[in-house]
C-alpha cells in the first residue's frame, strides 16, 4: 500500500513543471510517471521495512507517515537532477536523512509512529509485557529448595 499519491508528490516538489524537470529523461515535456511511481515505491518500501518490526502493515495513514514517505520520495526525484551546490538539494537531502534516522530508531524501538497502540504488533508492542518477556519458567530456586540454606 502506498502512503502517498502522485498528487502529493507533485505538490511536495513544487508543481508539475518541477516534476517534469526531475523526471523527463527523454525531453518530451511531460512527467514520466514511471519515475514518480518508482520514487513512491522506494518510499513505501523503505518505510514499511522499518515499520514492520513493530507495527502491523499497512499502518494507519497519519501525517507523520505521510510526511516521512514524502521526504523519502521527493529526495529520490530531486537528486536525479540537482547538483550538490543547489539549496533545494541540501534541503531535500537533509529531510531524507532525517527520515532515514527516524526509521532506524523506529525499527529498534527508540521511536514510535503517531498511530493507535492497537496498530502495533502483538509480538512486539511498544511497552514491555508478557509477550516480550516470554513464558514464565519454573525457577530452579524455589522456596522449598532454598529452605535448608
């Protein structure tokens, strides 16, 4: 499931004219939607590969989810044409890097999505509980065994 649309990506990069600049490899003057779709697929895949460690997929579409995916997708488009000296490249790269850092933290449990707790997986919830601690083992050191010490 894609968490962002072509229209949202178009708006995020600054409109159709900018999208043509970033995607038109054949000088047709048209948006190459295949390139846009690949950027959306990259963003969705990157997001879900990190989120699946703690959440049932697909996660609810929230502003945090949408913006993270947009940051990933727009950078994929902008980096195709921008030079390192351009300001927009630096802004997009920083947003992309921040999104990757967030996803890394999400994957190891040091960050959480802005979704309801029931969206988290039962095998790896945000708060520790019996599921994470595993089944109780019978202790080798029972009161009965320790009584004679």
